[in-house]
């Protein structure tokens, strides 16, 4: 999937990723940013795991800045030059502040993987307010934002207290320019 033209006319995009085939979908989408300045916020995998996955798919991450909300939860791994660890994703204000600091002049795009991971410790309303706040910051600074949501609307699954994934997507649809249903390549 080529996001280059899509990003020319859309600032904030939500990508609905399949739970099965997630790694492949992320690899394809991330290949769009190979070698480009990107702030990659990961709440789904450690930043090291994302960087390794990118390397396996020949995605150049030398200009990526990773904001990692997973590693502090599972290990005492050392911080790499372009990997910043967020101590807790329970504070959306802190997470937002860390993202804003990370994009300060070094990135023109934020990739957020995945909004669904916030739903385990926050209400759907809190996630919506966080999304509105962060997308507002991105628009004001003229940055692009790609937000992954893992799972499909049709799957109608219980995710972090959200009885229906479509409720989250519907909550965010008014604040995004485009929603893309990503279909894994076969």
C-alpha cells in the first residue's frame, strides 16, 4: 500500500489493521517511511522488536525516533540513541508530552501503533480525547499522523473494555481525514 499520495491530501489517517496478519500489514505500511524522519510511537511491541521487524523488510529506520511504551513494562533494556521509553502509558498527558517533544523538528510524521493498546487502561472517551488532542497538535505543527487500530470493525470483539471496535472507530471518525481498511497481501 502506497501512502505517499494519500498523505499529500490527508493529514490524519486511521489504518485498521487485521489482528491476523498484523506484522505483515505493519511492515508494508512502515516501508512507506523508509529513510524518512518519523516518530514511531509503539504501544504494541518494544521499539527494538519494531526496528528488527523493519530491518527484516529492508526498511531504513536511521531517521526514526521511537517512543516506546512497552519496554519499561517488561525489562530494564538500555535506551538506544533514537529510542525513548515512556515510563507509563497510564498518563495520557505524559504520553502526549513525550510524543510532542520527540517530533520537535526531527520528524514530519507520527506513526502511532496502536490506539487499541490504550483501551486496556483508559475509557473509550479518554482515548478519543487523547486522539483529538494529539491530532490537533499534529495539525497545528503541520505534521502527518497515521494511527493504527488493530482489529477490524466487523470482528466485533471485546478489546480492553470496548464491546465493539466500531464504537472506537466511530468516535474518532469525525477527527480524521481518512480511514483505511488495510487488507493483508496474500
